[in-house]
């Protein structure tokens, strides 16, 4: 069970929200001595002082102890939780979809599974200094061209079914969340505005230059390539 703080929204940096994985940067778990009841042999548990929980060592891995994560992180974490226990990405072999490892989203055209597939490879994608996101076409069933949104780093590609809009695609909110998480834009609204301007059936590419950051931390805005970096 996750807990959140009641920090006022106005005090949060742009594109950030309360971390759902901790309480102000601190993480807690049920006390192992009393099993979370707060009592031990009809007396207050000496280890947790009757609280039933103890603080875990080390900063929260999601927010690095800041108590704040990007709104994109929350969207992606929620998608991963929704699809927990399901296969959200499958390895592709024997086509020209890209060099190195190529993974494709399962449940084609469903935004939550597109976000969960991205979450599956998120740390590997985010630890690279440059990430290319592009709308392109790859061989699909029976060799027919299939539109995809590809997230690529050297030796690794994730293919999200469809392109920007509609039931055949990742969806505008899903793509905006991924671009925000990668550091291309400061917040979801800015990313969504850029996505909305992409032609529905045209190819495009966006190179994001960023420093690797852990979990939901927001990278410095200077590390992201501006919308002008898009090649139509």
C-alpha cells in the first residue's frame, strides 16, 4: 500500500507530483517484530513503538528521497500495476525493425499496455544519453507495412503499436507521458501539445539528449532537445 503527502500543488515544480511510493521521501514497511499490529505479547511493540511500521533504510528509489516524481512516472507506474503479471512486451526476431534487441508492445493499440511495455524497458532506455523516438513503419503480418512509434537507443528498440492518434496507436496521452518521462518536455501538457501537432499518418523523429536519471527524477530541461529538433 502506498501513501502520499499533502504538499500543496502550487509548491511543486512544473511537471512534478507527490511520490506515490513513499511519504516525503521516506519509505515504511510493516514491523517484522509485531507483524504490523503495533503490539507484542499484549504490550506495545518495542521495535516500532506501537506504530506497526518501521522506516526502511536508504532513500526512496522512485524519487531519490525528494518526495516528488514526474507525473509521467505515475502514469507509467499505474500502467505497470494494471498489467502486473501479464506479458506486455515480446521480443521480435527475423525482421528489419532495428539492430540489436527489438521488443514490441503486446495488446496492440491499447495505451495502458504501451505505457507498461515502456515501463518494462524504462531503466535501460533512460540510462542512455540519447534516445530517438520516431514514427515509422516496420514489416507486420504477412510482410505488410505496420505503423509504429519506435523508442530507440543503441542496441535496443521498443516498438509501440500504431502512431500518434486513434485506436490504432499508442494514443496521444501515452506518447506524451513517454516523451515527458524521457525528458523531452517539462510537463505533460507541453508534451501533449507537441504530439497533437504531429500529422497522424506522417513519419517524424525526435532526438532527446539527456543525462541518465534514476526512477522518476526530472532531468534538467537543458538536457532535452527542443521541439525544433524534430525532423519531419
